[in-house]
C-alpha cells in the first residue's frame, strides 16, 4: 500500500546518522511528512469488516505497519536529529542517493573525515545505538518505507555501518530475512517492551 505513494516529501528520514534531512527539510518536518503519507495510505487501504465484539483492551494501532517498525521510526527520528552534522560529513563521501553499500575506501575516508572534525558526538552515538542494535536498517518492513523519502536500503545500511564503526561499536552486515529486535530498540531508549 505504501508503494502506491509518490515521493512528495523529498529526502525525509535520514537514517540515524544519515538521517538528517537533506536540504531545507528538517528531521521533524520529514517525520511529519512520513506520518501524513502513512495516514493517507492507511485511509486508502481496504478496511476489514468490523468485529462483532471488540476485545477489552486492544493494542494501539500501528502507524507504519507494525509496532516494530514504529519503534524503529521513533529511533530513526531521534538519531537523525542527534546526528545531523555527522550525516552531512558522511554524505560528502557516501552520498545520500547511494544505491550500493560503501566501498572500504569510502568507509575509511568517511571515518577519517569525522574524526578530523571531532565527530561523531557522544549524543549521536547514544541515539544511533538502539537503531543499530535493533537491526532497523535490515528489516523488510522498515526498508519498504525508505523509498518514500528517496532512500535506498543499501544507503541506510551503509550509513549505519559507517557511523557505528566511528562510534566504536559493531553493526554486522544485514542478512536476508532479518527482523527488528524491538527489545534492543526499546532497551536502548528506555522504552518498555
């Protein structure tokens, strides 16, 4: 259903480090745009028939397809705001429009550039950690949202790997079929799971 949406938002959610919105669009504005796009898609989707009797307590409706993807969008936005400067530095070597993973040379150059600029900040690394540990860039449900903002999944995976390495923690390559580890996402943010 989200595939039917056009890309009216321009570069929107820039992954944790790469997540600062490009151009004049700020991360908060991008998040609002994604929310509006998701709401439009949900309104256009066929609705199931009403249940005869609703359970006593229903979980809140997912905004982006699942609670796991919702959690990743939340940390994406936090990391994007915290890592704006790092994202800009990284994009000089690994452009936001990349459709392939970065080369080893791009990784090293981006890290060297960040280190020379006294980056990444502690706050950026703290906000990036739950996104990386939760494997957000590797989940198919999360990846299907990226084209709405003009991003390829390989870009988010590569940017996460570069920033994680610059922050001093691991982000192993994504594997087919990986899903979000919502407990890791929530543990890193202090949210309940």
